[in-house]
């Protein structure tokens, strides 16, 4: 079975399959027996609300047994080497899902485990979040031909969203201050995928890139582990706050997305996150449905 370390790992056909299955799961929350007898490892190097609850409940609703592990218990790379942790857990578990600071640790785990490895979040990608983002968009419009304006830090969330939208034929506009753009490798990946699907990827500092967008998306200005830079970042990102005026630049039926938790009054105002066209809590719920679909897809 394949690993899921980045959104592109699914391929376009696999991504489409996961989203279609997730939509079915959302309609019918009945418990299933797809994964009876499977044990799913869920490791958290950093705190989590949506990721942990959605992943644990998803496993249970599919008949699997989730085993939750924390960094203070495992000591990944401290108490025990990353490779040895992977080798040991691989003997016990049918799937290893990790939420880590360093993406390199995921690659090392995948190198030393035969079981599929899932990225619950790393410094480079947040692919399970992107699955939920794409499902949420498709509940109002097709991603194909859709214009998604991502405003703010070109971080892990931006990377996975940008690539995922391009895979499904959407256009991506990433808008933020100079020096905080997404990594070049992800911009190039999204552009390459966009070329094959007939779409475009733009990265810039001009808020005019929000004009007419179908989706407006933002994230926190300082992610977990960037607390020391929070004050400086707040000053740099202040002109990119998503307020009512900026949201009004998008299409009349545009939706607002945020992966949460949100710092209200910083990257987004109450008027936008509580707007009738905000879909942030649908987006949060969809983390459950897409993770269920991903698990079933990986075990097929």
C-alpha cells in the first residue's frame, strides 16, 4: 500500500476517488466494518484538536482500533531514533499516521516501515486538511475552473491546497508579503499540474489577485513553533487581514475558508469568519469524512 505524505501522492484519479467517497460518508454516518481487525497508529508530536478527533473517530466508525501516541510517551528522535520507532510500530500497527514538526522524519519513517504512512501534518504539507478543503469547495461549486485566493503565509497549508486545487483544474492565487511566499518546489509542482489541467498558478503581493475569486482562504500568521516571531509577523501581515472589505472584492457568491484554529482579529475579522458564506465549520467537519475515505482508499 502507498504512503500519503503529500496531496500529490494520490494522483488525480485517487484524489477524485477519495473526495467522492468522502461525500458518500458525509451523507451516511452509519458505522461500517471496512477496517475491522485493523489497528491504526496516530502519533502527535504537536498538540491537535481537529486532526486527532477526526482521525480517531474515523478509525472507530470504520471498525478499526485507533492507538494514540504522544511525543512525551515516544520521544521520537530523542528517547529512540526515528528509524527504530518506525520499525517497532510497524510490527504492531497496520497504518502509521504522524503529526510532526519535521517532514524529514516522515520520510525516514516511511523508509523503515512497510505499513502505509500518513502525514497528519508536517512543516511542508498538511494534505489531510487539503482533502477537507477540496471537499468543502465542491459542496458549493466544482473545483474545476474555480479561482481560489489564498491570503497570508505560504506555509504547509498553502502548499497542499495549492497543489490539490491545481490537480483538480482550479486556479490558485497566493497573496502575501514578500519573503513569505510558498516554497518554490510547491509552486513549480502546482504550475506543472496546472499546465496539465489547463489552469494557472499566480503568486504575488498584490491584493488585487483576490478580485472575483470564488474562494477566499487564510491561515494564522504564525504557525505552531513560530511563536518567537509572532509579533514581527503580525506587523508584516497586517495589510493582509481578511476583513469585510477584502472579502467583498471576491465574487458575490464567494465562500470563506480557514483551517482553524483562527486568531480572530488578526488574520481574519469576526465579520468574515462568522459571515453567512463562511464554511469554516463545514470544513472542520469534513476532516472526519475525508479521513475515513482516505483510510478505505489506502487499504483497498
